[in-house]
C-alpha cells in the first residue's frame, strides 16, 4: 500500500511541476511578446511547442507553414523561440544587411563537447571568432601556404587518375563519388596533419570515421536543448556519445601534436599543425593559443 501511495504522490508532483513550468513559461512569454511583438506563427502545445508539426522532411513542413504564415514566421521548439525565414528578400535582410546581428550561434552540446567548449567552428561571434578568422586567413589559408601544397595535390590527383586507368583496363565499375570524396579527405589530412591516415589507438577507427560520428551526433535533434529540464537525464544518449567522441578526438590529436613537437622546425612549417604550434610558441597572435585551441581549429 505504501509503495502505491509513493508512486501516486511522485506522479502527482511531476504533473504539478510540468503544469507550473508551462504556466510560468507562458506568462513570461506573453509579457515579453507585449514589449517585443513576434512574427505570426502557429500555436504550439505545452512543453513541446510546435515540434509535432515537423516530420522527417523538415524543409517541406516549414515551406507548408510559410505559405500560411508568411516568409517570416515564429515557431516555438520546446521552450526555444525560433524565427524561420523562407524568402530571398528576408534572407538577404538577415544574412547580409544585418549579418553581424545574426552571426552568432546558440549554445549546444556539440559546441561544448566536440568543439572544445566553443573554441572551434561552433564558437559564438565575438573577439575570439574574429581572431580565429584572421589567423586562418593570414597564417593557414594565405596564398603562399596554399601554393606550397601544390605538389601534394598534383601527386594525389595523379594517383587517382592512375587508379581510374587501372579500373578501366580491368573493366571494373568505379564509384566516382567515393573516389572524389576519398581524394578530398586524403588531401585535407595531408594539409592539416601531414599524413593521410590518422587512427585511434583504441579501436583503429580512422580520423574521418570519428569525425563522421561527431557530425552525426551534432546534427541529431537533442531534446535537452529544446526542453531544458530533461537535459540532466540525457534520454537520447547524445551527450554520452559526444563525450566518447570527444575523448577519441583528444587522444588522436594529442598524439598528432606530440609527433609534430618532436620534429618541429620553425623554418620548415609543413602543415597546419606546424603553423599553429609556431603561433603558440612565438605568441604573435592577438589571443593566447594553447593545445585546446590547436585541436579545435584543426577540426
């Protein structure tokens, strides 16, 4: 009897908390809306907002809603207010005319766990983002550095052409898409790390495979970011997966950096890791570069 009473009491408490959360959130939202009117949009449900209106083809669902509510509409995804822009004119207004006001990124678990706590491409717009862009433009992607990789690119393209000729002589079917993808992957690894293949010591997964897993987790809808009070439970296991991927990233990049430190030559900066190590040693950037910055930028 006592256990059934406890279950009933806990269920009632959870129901009360959910109702209280919804009422408080609704009151705050209405108060804000009076001061800052929002664009038109469909009404949402308690807790989940407008999630129930979006299926697997999100872009089609958004287009369908925009035909009713206009090119600028308001949705609530869980507790997250969202503005959807769906016309060329509105997109130009937000992304060109007022691009600096909308250049930042919201907090996400991917930025925290996969991008070294907002130090990589997930970083919010601000001084750090501007300095990283400046570093990339002047040090990593300048004309001289790109031209230095010319022989490597020519060599890799020759290898691809040779493999295609061999396949043609044997009358084999070739998946051109996968060949081009592999070529880009190999050249990127050579430019950044100085070698084609980087493996995890734990399970021998390639760096590309680990990055693919990280991208899959980062792209997955994370309920915790839309309904904050369920975040601590990690019901989908996304945060757990990101932490595991982050650990593999860390081990692989630590190994790469250590290898570069052992043979580092200031007068012969072969790849991006060498350049970033030189920036860290010389301290000639407008912000302090540490190992975590090198890892985040190299991703």
